[in-house]
C-alpha cells in the first residue's frame, strides 16, 4: 500500500509566547528547529512514500532554513486560517499521488518514534482509521463557571488522543470536504471528523514521549531533554575527501587557502585548491550531503576561478545548520613540490578561520610519493582530508 503523511505546521503558537526564532515549530531544541526533528522521523520511515508539510504563508524562509536538506524531499503547501483547514489543504495536495492511507501529524510533536509510526501504519485497513492514545491516569473533575467541583468523572475508557492519526485517504479527504462544504470548523482533531462521517477509528497505544509542545516551558524542557541526551550519546561522524589536480604553466599554487609561488599552477575550474576541495567533500560527507560537484558543478561558469574557501564555508554552513560542531580537520598533501612546511602555520590559520575552530583542531601534513606515479613525476598534487563533526545525538536504539 502507498502511505503518505501530512505534517501540519502552519500555526502561530501564541501560547508559547514570542521568540526571535519565530513560531514554536521553528524554535531550536537540541540545536535544530522543532520541525526538523519531526521531519527527520517521517522521512526516515521506510513505509511512508510521500510527505506534505503545511506552513503559514509568511513562513517560507523560516521553513527553508529549518528544513535544510529535508525541504527537497517534501511537498510544501500554504495552510489556512485554522488547523482543520490547513489539514484539508494538505490532504488536497496528495490528490495526484492518490495514496491508500494518510497519516496526519502535528509538526510540534518532535519526539514521534519509529516504533509508534510503525504501530500506526501496521494497524491500518482499507476502511478503518487508527488513533494513538494514552489512557487517562489522572482523576478527572467537572466544575462549573463558579470554579466549584460538581462531579468526579469516571476515567475508565477515557483516553488522551495523540498524532499521527491515520486514515484511508479517500474517506478522510471526503470527510474534510464535507465539513468544509457546510462551513464546520469546530472539530478538535481529525478523528472527530472521521467519527462525524461514520468512519470507524481504532485506538492503539501511543507514547508518553510523543508530547505536543504547547507552552514556552515545553520547548525549554524539550531542549534540556535533547541537550542531556546529546551529551550522553553524541552523534560523532567522520567524513573523508580526496582530490587531485594536474600542473600547468603558471606562477604559483593555492593550497589550503595559501598562495605559494611556484613555476607552475594547478589546472582546475576554480583555483584548484586540492586541500580545500578534499576538505569540502569530507565535511559534506558527515551530512550525507553529496560532494563538491553537487553544490558547485564545474559546468557552472560562475565558479570559474573561484576561491575555494567559498566551498569550505558553504559546507561549514550546512554542518552548522544541522547543529554540528566541527571537532577537527586533518589534511594530507601529497606532492614532490612545492615545499609545504614553510607554509604550514599560515595554512593552519586560514583553515582555523574558515572552519571556526581553534588551530589545535587543525592538522596539515605533507608527504611525497617517493618519486612514484604521476605525483612522483611532478605532474600534479593530491590531497586527502578527514573531518570529524559532533552532531546532536540521541539515545541508542
């Protein structure tokens, strides 16, 4: 079966208060926007084929910044004045895909687990919706307008609803259209619309971790939770890069951002800095973000003769946007000439500035090829780079 998801993230989040970061779905927890955590969970689920994200009309730039590389993997649509209308518009965006089932999820529930997603999906049938719930454990009281308790409400059979709520796509789309047609916008969730239209809904066990971030204190607690988790279980990634360029007539080479006078230069579309090209690939590798050619294709004339620090700084920006901290960078230059030693300190300083790390976290080494191969014949220079980056982590599975 084909399964899609609609992630509703068009709200203004007034109850969470004002923030320079924007509405609560764009606030940072664990170094990333709340919505980024939510997207990662859904895009990482192998049973979900399509993801639609519904955002506010004024939040395009906020979404692009928060989603990063995830933006290219989802369909983004503009929402309406209410959550109900935003959901309907998200469902409409799936008409061409015509999925068998759809999951509808609050964008501000970032702790949705793979287990819960699979539990919801595996309980789907062609004619029944699925609602994750938690049994009510607190004693419930009823009170009047005078704030006086009027009754104790039996809690047997009572549950607190969560998302994602999942349904056969056709029936839930029809239910939303029916509510829209008569101007009803008072449903508090999608299972209520399903009930109104007679679509059966089965409950499954939810998760206490799958909390909805509503108030400012919820966001602070989520950030503390992730910070503690990341501190205990950091996500350390190592990327490698390799580059090589041949010599051609010229007056010098640029290596690790430092120009060195020489009787030849390196042939390349940009400034042919093999060290920085290899380092760019190493940094991108820690995010699974392709290679230097993906971001700066040599066929694009705007990069002709470009200084390669631009490429490194772009990769650093990608790393930082994901909450990554560069732990160290190690570069080995392989060449017979020119001599690297006299320029190592300047190279280290240049790299330190580009990467935003202290010089003791930068290593520049050089070796010859013992006169073997094209490098040994002084036909070119090669470089190998390794970068280690610490990303926001998580508890082990």
